[in-house]
C-alpha cells in the first residue's frame, strides 16, 4: 500500500436487489461506477465463502468456494435458464433494508437447481475447463455439500462413519449415487466464479481495486477440515477438536470469546511447507487485489481453549508459526497485497513481524479518543503504512457514534 488512497467497505449482501440479497447484479456495477465518480480507489468486501448455519461470513463451508447467494438471478434469466416469472414467484422477505436468510435459503437454491437442470452444463466447454482447473478443491467440496444435503444438513462429524472418515469405498459410492447433486454444486461454483471475475475485471478497469477478507481460521463444519483433518488439532480417533479458537476476557467481554473453530496443527502444516496455506493464498490472490487477514495476531500467538469449555476464560496463549508462515504467504500471494488485522491484545512480536513483512496494520478512529495522547489510533500517531477504519464489527456504527440517538448496534 505505497500511496495514499481511500475506499469503502460494502458487503456484497448489502447491495440493492430485487431478490432478497445483494449479488453480482447491475447494482454491483453501479456501485463500482459510483466509487470511481467519488474518487475512491478501493472496494472492500467481506468473505465470499458459502455460509453455514447463522450465515456469518466468517463461518464458511469452504475457504475456496463462493457463496451461491451472490449469483445474479437476472443473469441466469438473460441466459435463458430461468424466467423472470420463476424469480418473482419466490418470497424474498418483507423488508427491502434487511435480508431474510431463511427465505433466501428456501427459495434461491430451488431456483439455482432449476437453472442447472435447464443449462445442459456438462457440454459447456468453459464449465469443463473450470472443473478441470479447480478439481484440486472443487471435487471434494462438491461431494462434501452433496453428502451434507443427503444427511439433512447435519455437520460432517455426525455423518455415517464410512463417509465421515472418507473410506475409499464410501467415497466411490457417494460419487456414483449423488452424481447430479455433485454436478449441481460444481455448476453453482462455475457461475459464481464466472460472474465474480467479470465484476472484478470491470472494477479493475475502472481503477478500483478489490480488498477481500479471509478469516484466519476455518469452520469445523467445512470441507477444509473434513478433507484435511491431519492439519488441525483433532482427536485422531473421533476427529473432534482437542482445542478451539477464541480470545481471552477483554474490554468487550468479561468472559472472553469462544469462537469454536478448530486450531491448526502448525507442526503438521510446517512439514508440508504450509502447502494448504499456500493454496489458500493463491486462491485469494485470484479473487482479490488486496487480502485482509483477519485476526493476524494468531500468526504470532494464538489463544487455545479446551474443547467443551463454556467460554474463553480457561484458554492459554500458544506460539504460532510467525515469519515461517508469512514467508509462505508472500510467495503464494504473488502481486496481491496483504493487510494485517492486528487489533486486540498488544503483542510486540506482531509489530516486529509487520515491520519485517511490510504489511500495513489497522487503525480504528473509534478506538482513538480514550486513554492518552499517545493512543496509537489517534491520527497524529499514525504510521504511514496503515489502513484506517471508522470502526469494526465490535464498534457502534459511525452514525451511532456521532449521533447517540441513532445508535442501533447495541440494541
């Protein structure tokens, strides 16, 4: 980040849409046009992965897959695989300013399935190329999602033993039995990537760079953990977590935060030269121009909480891979730049690692006006290599910060 510039954080979900949730529709292109007219250089979005129960973008079924909710239905109508009447028959919720995720879940997948069945996608050479080029993650992800649907959506740790443990005969059986369900999952990923890369290209041509966001941890109920249990701190017999992620008590919570994500087995990852992380960063660098790594502190030290704990008070700090991982990240990221979300418990080693890597850290305006004049979030204390935000998801909105009568976050 070698020049001064400004941008806007706008989740895809928050774009205007006729069909219940923001997506890669004309509204996205209009927003890019507005960014250019407003003199902005960056559009930051939240993670793009398919969301699990609760619909948090930080709990995804895959670190490589895209969220089918973002596929533009209008584009599918224009292709002729859906009709406007198909889309208009679905109930998308009563309010234009909020997303009814239950209705989205029940309505959108039925439409996407219909589009898939009308597409004759298997004979599409672009689809065939996409599947071949992405088979290293797509094959397992599509099987994971198809089997999950077969078992009523329950997490993979509750599946039948043979497929839970990925026995070869079970893998072959489900690939045969769920062939069209697997192809449907691959179709949705093809359309997601096709539409997203078109939008990203448009933004780049307008001089707008995309800042993406990746959580440092992945969800337990994900294809990532199901496919690579050996890379996480899991019981080798039951595949249940031994320790999970979170943070200790702080100004926001007296009991800390229990996130529940499985922790990496950093020794196992190091033995592979961080191959999974390299793949992750290559994929992120394809999707984004700049990658923000959430909870970057976890690279240096991570908080380890016993599985089954009720909150974050019983954890302990453990040492992370540090510069060994950032070296792998830099080699895999290519031209993509990195932003380190370095907020939280002060750790000198994190600052030292930022100096070595050149990654910009984050400053938060709403953190600035407490304490003394040496508060690092005060503008006169900023280092040049920084990215400044009004607030985070742990803060009040800016309008609520300046106008208390309009506060909503705490309600």
